[in-house]
């Protein structure tokens, strides 16, 4: 069909444009500024008015002025919202403004093309299974606009059905390209489209982690691999190391400046640690991290990763060269029995013994008592741990406020706090007593999904613990929380605190509420398992998984086999599309009206009246009337009515209701003529 670019837009196309506009803009609302949303809403309402004939299209000068003003404003705020967000907003505004000023079919095609770009942006921003399915539907709706341009008389249901078929027919080719084409590093696929950050921070004050216990957001999921030494671990072994805090100013813990500088140079220096001996036990697992928009990653001690974008820092953390701006899957190997730093450099020792001067005098005096009563560092550490059980300390999510002498107030006045309180006090006592110590923040525990064999770690599982350096043993984990609330470490967060007063208190629609209802929780677990598999096999489909899949299909993979595989697959896909397009259909299926008419003509031929080839319906009716009027008058009457109804249905314009009534009458006449005796 030849394009007529100057044709007026049909009403059917205008309808699909309204639907498409709403469905395309909705997934990107979180990336749009308030005034961009306002302009898009005004354009949509204006277009609705045009559709119902209440208003006319705006003058082009007005649209051009709005476009220039929008571009200028975006250039001024680009540094605040991010360059990519500014470009997305510019594209949204261009889409909306073009949407209200279009007058001809050439304009429709421009709007549809921009719509596909916006769908791609939405896909980059959120690649979850639910969002991907929704965007496929949006793609089909956007395609309906193009189809309606060429099939403006077709029903809307037929437009959408055709568009859905086109999208479904394109999926095999998309899957083939997804499997065969080289994989780019996942961090390079999606630039930063948002600036909001979630989860742990590189600064830790006493109340920070308790605030995270109000969040039901998923932090990451973990699946131990089949060839790993274990598939599940007890809760007390699940210490997910994230950040190490060594700098303390009396109120806030921070990463030391030397580590921050190393993180900034990581892209150039690519820090790596030496792998432990192969004879040591090793845990292999895959972590699927949710978007945190930060660079730190998660792992059990001692964690290593061979991913090109992950570096291993000397404080035994994993670090990404770019913020995690989308869901990300990466593989980790942990050596739980390896020693962390058998030797401690003078610089690191000094860092982990330093304390601000002239603060917390009572805590300093207590530390000196421990030195006198327990000269050996390890004995002293255990004695300080026991101190929390010997004194009336209390573990709570809502501790009382502390004064300027935070450690003194906590140890000798309030004696009530969360994990950060106990970890901070323990590190202060250890450093004052001469033992190098530091604070580690991360997550502790995990919710196991037995259906898909993975752990879910939520933000409310955030935790802080300590590490002390002991001669001959290296850095050793000491968790004072285990002394005050052992059930928190052994059985998890939910065994210690009421979910209704913590992470569900302000989350009325959280899916975690389904835990209270077994059958709803079963459904939630099934959906979560599907989403997990999507994350592993689609979002986590890296070069390693691609190579494994191709080897399962082709055996030994080489360039020749891959090319042959692609050619065969493309041929099969082409044949499938050709089949559905009707290329291989030799004879078109006859019209049901014609089929019924021919059957009755064949019956009449049995009594001696045959229809000549090429004879019109009216001529044959006249022939039947002359031949059978005397011998079969009732047959002639019914056949005449049958022929007239056939001609009306085939050639006369009529309303939908009239056509439905005529078609019913035609079928009744057919049944009478088909089965009555002649």
C-alpha cells in the first residue's frame, strides 16, 4: 500500500492515539519533573477536546514557543535532575507537543516513532518481569496506531489483535538476538536516570540503622550454586558485609579517607586481593542486587568476584566502579575460613586505635579496668562482650535520645539501644583498651524461599557489628547484639521484633503482610520465585550463562557453529512469519456467504437447473423461477429470498444492526433449503 502522508487522520487513529499517549507516558512519570507532567496533562486534555470536537488544534507558533521554552528550562535544571533525566523530559515534552499539533498522517508516524523510543527508555529504567510484560502491551498499543492508519475501517478489536500478533511474532527474533549477540557489561546498559538512594549509607550514626528497620524494600537476593559446598546456611552465618567504618568523630562513623581515595582510583588501579588456597572450603553463590544507586556490593567473608566491574578492596569489601542503577546479578565466591589480615601495618593499626580526645571519660575508665583485669587481648574482648550480659542492657528499635557523651550515656545511663549502639560502644572500649577495632555495617540474616532455593534480604535486616584484630588470628568478628538479643542473630529479625511495629508500621500495602495468611503467602512466594528466575536467566544472562546455554545446544561452540545456528534459526523464524502471513496458502478460504450460496445451487442442480459459469446471481434466480415456478413454487419463493439476501449482504451498505438481522435471516433460509426435501 502506498503511503498518503497528506491524508487527514481518521477517528479510529485518533482514538488509538489517546490510548497510546496515556500508556506510554505513565511508566515514565517518576522520571518527569512536575511541570513536565503538567504540560503533558494539558496536551492530553486538549487532544481529548479535539477528539470530541470541542476545541481546534493549537497554532503552530504557540507549540513552537512552548517547545523552545521547555528546552531552555531543561538546560537550566539539567545539573539538578541529571543529563539523562533532562533528555527524557525533553523527549516527553516533544512527544506531548507534537501530539496536540499533528494534523496529517505523516505527523502520526513521527509520534509513533518517538513513542517507541520512550518505551525503550522505560525499559532501561525498569527491567522487572512485570514492567517488561506491561511494556510489551504498550508496544502493541503503540503499533495499533500504525495499523489504524492503513486499516481505518477495521474494528478496534481487530486493530489490537493484529498488533498483538506482530509483537508476538517478533519475540522469537528478539530471543535469538538476546541469546547469540555478545553481552555488554550490565552496568553499561542503563545510565543513571534517578538520583534517590536507598539502603545503607557510608556514614553511620546511632539512629540510622533503626530507621532502615521501617523499610520493607528488598535489598538483594542470594542463590547458592549447585556445585557449592552448601545450598543453605544457618541464620547466624549470614553476615552480608557491605561497608567498613574506621573513622569516628564522637557521634558518627565514616569510611576512612584512605579507603575513599582508593575507591575513587579503583577504575585505574583495579584493586584485587590474593585468593586463598584451593584447599579451603568455598561457597559459590549469585547475588541479585536491587537498584541502590550506590557503588558498594554485598558478600559473605571473605568475598571475591571475577566480574570485570567489581573490585576487591583491602577492607575485604566488594566495590563496583559505577552505581547500581538497575537490578544487577553477579557471582561471588566466599572463603569462610580464611584469615583476614594476618599482619597489620602501622598505618592501619593507628587508624583503628584512634579516638577523639576528651570524650566519654567513664567509658575510657571502664576500658582501663578491662586492661588491668584481662591483659590478653582476646580474653579482654570476651570480657567486654560478657559485660553486656552482666549489666541490665536492653535491645530496642526505639532507644532514648543520647547527649553529647554518647557512649557514656549509653553504657551508664540509658542502657537501651539497637545494634549500632552496641557496636559503637564495643569498638570504643576495644580501641581505648589497645585492641585495633572497627565497625562493619551490612545485613544479617535472610528469608529463605524453599521453592526456588534462594534467600531474600530486606532493608529491615540492616545490621552493624564489629571486627577486632587479634595477633595470629587477624580480624575477628564480634557482635554484641548476639549477647543482648541472641534470637536476632540465630533466628532473624522477625523472631525478635514485631513486624507490625517495625517494617510494616507505615507500609499498609506491603506484600510482606501476606506472611500472616498462609494461602496468600504461598501465592506471594510463587510470584517471587518467578521474578527470581527472571532476574537470574534474563537480567543475569551474562557471557558465562550465554556460553553455557550455547554449549548445551550446540556442544562445542565455535564461530562456524554459531553462524549456522543463527542462519537456521532465522530461516525457521522467517518460515513461521511467512506461514502466518498466508504466503503458503494456495487457495484462500471461500467466503461463508458464497459457500452457503454455492451449496444451495448444487442442490438445485440435482433437479435439473444448473448455474452456468460466470452467471450472475440475479440471472440464475430468473432461470430458477422460469424452470421451477410451476413444479416447486415454495422452493422458488425461498430461493428468491435467499438470493436477494445474499446480494444485500455482499454489496449493499447497511448498519451493524441491519447486517446482523440479515445474516440471521440468511442462515435460516440456508438451513431450510439445505435440508428440506426437493
